[in-house]
C-alpha cells in the first residue's frame, strides 16, 4: 500500500451521487419495513465504466498497468478490478457512502474479498489518499524463506494488514522475488561505479517506484542507500 492522489470526481457521480444515495436509503427503509429485496440496479450504480476508468488512472504506473490499492499487485490480466469501498457499503454499515467518491478505490479480487464488510471504527483501515505517509503505519520485513512481510507499525497498520490479508503466503513470496530482482539491479548499479551507466540504471529503478509493488521497491532503494528518503 502506498499513497496516491485522488483525481476529480467522475461526471457520472457528480451528477447522480446524491440521487442514487437517496434512492438506496429509501430502498433500505422499504426493505426494513416490508422485506422487499433491494434491486441490484439501485445498490450497484457505482459499477460504472466512467468510475472504473478514473480509478484506473489513480492506481496506474503511467504505462497502462494498474494495481491494487492495498497489496499493489497488478490486477489484470490475472484478475478483475474491483471498485473497493473503504467504508463498507452494506446496509448495516455505511450505505450513505456507497456513491461517495472519497470512499472509492481500486482493488484486486483477493484483497476485496478478504476485507468483505470488516470495519474497525477505533483503528480505521488506511486510506491511500488521505493517510500520508502510509510508511508511518506499514513497513517491510524480509524473512528467509518465508518471504517479505508487511510490517505493522501502528494499530491502523494492524487493521489494514488483518482486513486485507496483506501477508498471505502468495503475496510474501511474490514480494521476495521482487526483492531479489531489485537487489540484483542495485548490485549492477554499484558495479558501474560513478560511470554514466549508473545514472540511467538508477533512473529506471526510481521509475519502477510508481507502479506495481512500488512502495517495496522504494523501501529497498532507501535501505540500500541508492536514494534518500525525500527522493
């Protein structure tokens, strides 16, 4: 998980979110009174191509590849992108935020399903947009052969790791492969000394921090003193 900047609200939400929210709340009231099922057409209007397209722009490496807001893995073609509600949209949770742009993120299927309707009001799950810096709450820890763990540094970090299963085995092993790959690249840079090739190789690694598992790559570069904290 790493920080991103939210883009302007999609027009479809700007024009309709208030109306859609009221329709959903009315349908929930009717359900509680009569038991009438809430239509998918009422509760799922956030599943709009325009909303998904803007979220892909937020969680994007700049080259057309987008990643999960929690685990930072590439979503497609491995999985389908999910529009994630940080505050669960279910009727017994926060239905009033079902179409709230500030509540919407992009996630992989695995993180989305692990999170489900979980919510810790005391130690809230982290928000990639507003909780700056994420590294205050989540770090990394390398263990051999178990993999690279997301190290929890605060109680909110614990909530985020628990709710989205950020230390699942497959993810730890995937991070370990990246760790080995980046270390190899760093050793290559060191072999160049002060030569011009080192400059280009370093720029390539810095560019990788923008995309898939970018926070891990940046952490490695800082740990190995390739870049400073502010770069």
